[in-house]
C-alpha cells in the first residue's frame, strides 16, 4: 500500500511541479554585476570589472587597473509570474555578487569571484483552481558559484584565462503529495576563455563553461528516501567588441546554453523506484548587444538588448508548472559614476518583457512571467 501511494504521488507530482528557476536566459542570469547587466549580458569580448573571472577569465588581463581591483554589489530580482492566472506570493529575491583581481606583474592577473547564477523559487497557493482541494506548489532553488582563476597576457593581441568553478546548490520541493525539505549539494566545473585584438578598435572574445557536475540530492521522508541530480548546463559564448571612436564601445555576443544536456530528462529516485522527470528543456541561443558611452571623464552610460527563445515550449508546460523560465526579450540600462580617485559606483536596471506559454496537450495550463532586476555595484581600483 505504501509503495502504491508513493507511485501515485510521483505521477501526480510530475504533472504539477518541476525545478524552480527564475533568471533571465532560461535559468541563467544575464550577468553578475551592474556593469555586466547594463550591457545586457554582452561582456565576453570587452570585460570591464573583476567579475569577468566568472564569465571569461581571460578578461582579467585586460582590466583597467594597475595592481588591485575589487567589485562588489547585489541585485534585487522582482519576477511577477502566474500559473493558470494564479499569482505567486514570493516576488523579491536578493542576488549578492563580488570579485577581486590582483596583478602581480604585467603578464599575469589573478582573480576570484562569487555570485548567484540561477535559482529562486515559487509559492503558488493553488495552481489548479478547478480541482478539488488546495493544489499549492512551493519551491526553492539556489545555485552559487565561487571561481578562483587567472588571465594571462600572451602578447599585445592575445590573452588566455581559466577558472575553477566551485558550486553550491540547494533545493526544496513541496506539493500536495509530499514535501522534500531544503537540502544542499556541491559540485565542480571549469571556465576557459580568450580575448584577441586584431587591431586597437576590435576585440574578439570567447569563453566555454563546462557542465557543472553536481552531487545527488537526497531527501529523507516518512515514506522513504528520494533522490535527484541537477547538473548545470555547459555554456559557449563568443563576442565582438568595436570602438568606433574614443569613449564609445559597442559589443555583440552570441551564447549557446546546452539545457538539453541537463534539463531534458532527469532521473528521480523514490521509495517506489526510479522514474523520469521529462522537463523537456531545449538548448537556447542567446543574442545580446550592448552600447557604452563615456559622457565625461567621470560618467559612463550603458544600454542593451538581449533575446533568447524560451527553452520551455507548449509541449513542456505541464511538466514545468514550478519552473517558469520563459522570458525572451530583455531591455537594460546602466550608469557608472566616479566618486573619487579610485572609487566608482554603478547601477543598472533590466526589464524582461512579459511572456506566456500555453500547453498544447489540452490541459489548458498556462504559465506567465516578466521580470525587473535592479543591480548596485561599488568598485575600487589602484
């Protein structure tokens, strides 16, 4: 009888709940700091702060600094979302980030960064009002990365870099059938990058982040032990930065996020045996363009646009009720102001435009999401 109950719970759960994720490109943030967000995620070829150790470590070698640089800040994410016209009760999330860079000589720059790169959660009081009872879904996911790395200036044109990724992930899932309490696992990966300057006006950048191999989540419940492994996707980015005149920077990036490697089908272990969670996420190709203008020696402004087709299609809605990562178009603005000889402050605002996807299975399930993200940053260099 207990096994029958567990199997019934799993079947119902697969149609009601999935891994919570509310970032911007699928479950990945556009950037780490206000400077990166202000450029709409176009920062592979022309990195501007120490957080490049997390995205393209080769950029450390190109940073504007003599010996040391520190970039710290936080973001506030507001993602209003709905399932079947029901609002989630959790609408604000804090995203801390920070990075340091140290240049012991003109060739080598060392760095270390930490940031939350994906996650968040939902708190729906009822996702199926037409059904009897309270069909509540509450989920929480966090993914943080610590990345020590380096950038090395091979010659006047070429810089190479690499970083070790030390990952932390936590996850909790709850629905009418069972509750899996907050648990945490660790994992590892790596990021490799390069920048190449064929001439003073153009810079080409590329980076590759490997799949982040995570340990298995295990939850102990009264019904027995549940388990699931949630790896993070490999990401490949290329960018081209152009400086048509002094004080003006234009960068365009293309990024491929291999969600199908980690969020297509995921094994879910239960006391009744192992089943399969068919999330069905597709790979995502992201296009980003950012413009930066130096208004005067102390002030720079930024604007950008980012687009990536939702990795969740109509055929996947029923299996992603708790995972509304469907935003596609993003508009961003940013500003940096020099406060002193070595101190700078930056701010950015990003809006992900409303998008909705309706199931094509006949269930009538509909998921909706838009986002607002405010980032603040303090930078110190000498």
